[in-house]
C-alpha cells in the first residue's frame, strides 16, 4: 500500500483532505474572478507580491550567508592560532 493510500484509509484523514481541497478550490475561484474582473490590475498585484516575497528570500539568504562567513572566519582564525 502506498503512502497516499495509507493516509486516506482513515475517515478522519479523508475528511481533512476534502476540507483542504474545497478551500483550495474556493481560493482558485476567487483568484480567477479577480483576474477576469481586471487582468492588468491582477497582474500588477501578483508582480508586487512576487517582488515582496523575493525581497524577503534575499534578506534571509543574506543573513544566513553572513552567519556562515562569520563562522568560517572564526574557524580560520582559530586554526591559524593553533
């Protein structure tokens, strides 16, 4: 039996899955209605949201990069002093 079959074998999991699917379908209908109403406005809002997300991702990557650089510098100094 596959993982999906095992997961869906219980009534509780099937009900949870139905709720998630119906919520996603409702959201998709809402998004389609926004697009149908004004495609240009929708496009602009999606691009703006994408830019906002990209900024956050870049900021997180910068923080992680800085942490790694500090760690490498610290280890390099420690090994040079040994």
